[in-house]
């Protein structure tokens, strides 16, 4: 409830700021896109009786304005989806709804924001500020805006960030008709927190980041409700009960850029509830420019992730991918690769193609094919969810 | 006083024997003209402008890309300028921001913010010969304007359209260039008018024409139109600088990695 009041207040405040400007002086940018999507599932009906097809419409809108000669900035960035089959996948989110004030070396930011930490292409293990929307994308790369007050201090030695984050948001999982989805539903009525303030706990994080020669380095600490809950089967309801422990995570991320070679590393140590764990993920990306005397580039990406928790879903995984960029007027590109559990219990092939077909139209074709998956693997529930998705984005 | 005398003597010796000047080798003369031509465009401190990039294929199809950018001149003569570019069209890349710290002998440092990813990535800049945004302009054409990136040679004078130009040959001295050599025509105000690029095999690849020269701050010549004709694939790229302003007083900190987010969506 409080959150709604604050969002309304923020809206009014932003309106006031805009209105207080000389009308002719307002310079703004507004753009976005609408993207219908059609998915067909290659194994027919799903393991949990889901349909063999789905349709969906995704939208994104962005509005930015600078006030007082650029000393203040307002950003509104909204995404939303209407999904034919899964009501959990239909949503609207203010990814960014923020007011920024720029002082000489300090930036003050209030409102919803997306903060990305890390350097890897695939395994973004240290990225923790924003909650994931697994209904939107089961791999967790799609995030919700996180309300925050944040301060950035830009010193010649590097950047210092402080984040104060109220209003924890629970993770969103695919619903009954979602595909892919977990074998059991996540019960929204039985959520338990370690913190006595539950979802009202105010989370905090600090980060230091700097660029030194060919190195981009970040060190961060997060303390708050873990974005990722523990899920336990409730034998009575036959649903999954979610438990959110308190997470205290310290992380380091480094990228080294040496000519056509990029070397990437993310590592963390964290106390999750009572237990401490360690994780490391990294790899390399090498690009061949001007492939066979054409204007195309070919990038080769190899990444690996390790986590010392035996019961953790991604404790020993590797990815090998190729990224082909044609560098033509149509911005044609293809990313394809293999994600494999190195202990050999699951693997998945994926391909993502994109091309601009008109100045304001872009087509995307995504494919995901699951290989053999062991019955005890976390992704076993998705084994029959190999899919082909066609998306066409119309830009405004 | 004694020293003054020596200086006088040396001065006299030099003025008495002007043939010393003609002893300048073709390489020295080439370097001198290239340096003067480069310095013609220096001293701007900082710069803002909007740019249009028009791509034309052999069938006459035309696509226009719009970006706006700012550049900070590096007053350290041994290091390169910094630039920040904001992409407006095509619409699917609107909101993309690129920051580039150029260097004279090393690879440039480049960071890219892509709205679809919502993160700032450090990218490799070793793709010198790669096409910029699907155009006929290579990355090295932007970052390689410093005369020290080439070995020079004066070839002679050439008359074109009743105007006499210095004709210079240059060879890139950095790795991964897509060119074996370049031939430039420079006028007596040290402005480059035409530049032929030869590919690695030694074949003529493309010709760059620099037009619409404008004199800024009474001393800086900048071309506001550049046209690249690719001889091999017949594509044409036209670059236009609009609303170019120099010495506007941009904060140095705007060109740091963390400032990309102030521009980003």
C-alpha cells in the first residue's frame, strides 16, 4: 500500500518538476516498441499438460528528460507483457522510474532502477540488486525495477556507490500454464522470511568500481533478503513453499581487455541464512574480425561456473557459444551455443538470430533445444520444452 | 653575450645557405605537411555536434543514421582524444551510448551501453578495419586521424580542378589496419581534400572526399561533409556534421565510464 502512495507521490513530484520548467525549454526523448511473439513447442504438449503453442505481446516505453541545464534527469522506463497462456507472465513493471540530481562529483538517485553488476555473458552470478522474473524468462536474466535511494561518488580513484533498498519484491515464477515451468507450483500464500521485518526489510549494498588500464574492476557487498528463495515441497499442499533467507554477499568482478581477447571473472563468497558458500564464474571471448575477408566478425565465447553447494542448480556448468555479426545495414547477427552441465546430467542448445527488416521493424528468431536431462536435475521439468519463438518488434 | 654571438652566426649560416631546406627528404616533407594538416584541426578544446550518416547502395537505396556526440581534445600530445556518441536512429538502437578513449600507439579503450542489455560493456577495439554501423567508414578512419599513426612520403604536386595540391603517400604503422597505403591530396592551407585507401592486397578500395570546410575560432579548419565512395562494392557513405560548436566548456568527467549512465536510458 505504502509503495503505491510513494509511486503516486513520485509521479506528482516528477509532474511538478516538469511543470515548473519553462514549457518551451523542455527537451525530452520518448521512444519504445511493441513486440508480438509466437512460440511453438517442438515436443508437442508439455509434461505438465501445457499447450504446444503460445502467443504473447511485449511492450517497452522510455521517456527521458533533463531539467535545469542537465543538472536533473527524469527517466521512466516501463515494460509489460500480455501472455495468452500464463497469467503470471502478464505484468507491467516500472523498470526505471527515477529522479536523478547531479552535483559535481555526486549523483543522487531516487526511484526504481535496474542495476547490473558483472562482466560475464552467461553466468551473472554476482548480479543481485534486482529481482528476477522467471515467468518472463526462466534463466532469470529479466529483472524487475528495484526501488532505491542511491548515492554515487565519482572520485579520481574510482566510483563509490551506496544503495538503500526498501520494498522487497518476491520472485515471480511461471504459473500453472506457463512453459517452461517448475514441476510444482510455488505457493504465494506460504512465503517465509528469515528476517523478522520480512518483505519490509530495508536492504543495502555498496560497490566500488574503477578502470585501471585494460582492467575494469568492481568490488561489492550486499546485505538483505536473498532475491533467490529456497523452495521446499510441502507434502500437504503438493506445492513449493518459498523461504527467503538473509544474504550477505561479497563479490569481485574483473574484465581484462587485451586486443581481440576479453577475459572475464566474477567471484563471490556469501552467507545465505546460516551457511556460507563460494561461487566463481568466468571465461573468455575472442573475436575474429573481418572473417574470411568479409565485413563479418565471429566471436567465440567460453564460460564456466562453479558453486560449492552440491544442491545448487548451477554448480558446475559450461557454455560454448559463437556470435556472428554481419556488420551490414540490417545489423544481422546470430548467437548460437551449447550450455552443458559438466557433471553430464543435462545440456541445452540455443540460437538467437536478429535482423532489421525495415527502419522501424526488427525480427528475432530464438530457438532452444533441450538434450537428455537426468531425472534428478533441476531442469528435468523443462526437458520437453524445446521451443522456437518468432518475435517482430515495431519501434516508435 | 658570447652565446648570442654563436646563435647569430648559426642564423647567418642557415640564411646564407638556403639549399639546406631543399635537402629535406620526401619523407621529411611528407611528415611536415601531414603534421601541419593535422594541427590545422587541433586546438578546439572540446566539441559538440549532431551527425548524419547517409548510406547509399549501388541500387540507389538510401538509409540515414543520426547520432550526436561530443569530443574532448587531449592536450597531452602523446595521447588521443575522448569522445562520447549517442545513437538516435535507427530506432532499435536509440539510446545506445559509446565512449571511446583513443590512444596514439595502443588500442583505444571503448565502452558501449546497449538499452536492450541495460549494462555498460567494455568492448574490444582491435577491429580497426571493421565497418562502422554498416557504413563504408572503418573504425580506424575515425580513430586514425593522428599523423603519427602513419609513415609519410611526399610524392609531388598535382593539379586538379585548376588547384594545386600536395600529393602524399602514407602507410599505417599500427597493427590490424585494413589498408596497405593511402594517397592524400592536401591544399596550400594544409586541408586534406581527397584520400585514396588501398586494401591489404594493394588494390584501390575507396576514396574519401572532404568538403564544406569551415574556419572555426579563426584558426581551425574542419570539413563538415565527408563522402566515401567504395570503388570495389560501389557503396557510398556520406557523413555530415550539423550544429558543430567548439570550445563549449564540457566537463572532463563527462568522458568517464561512470558518466555513460547519465546519458543512458
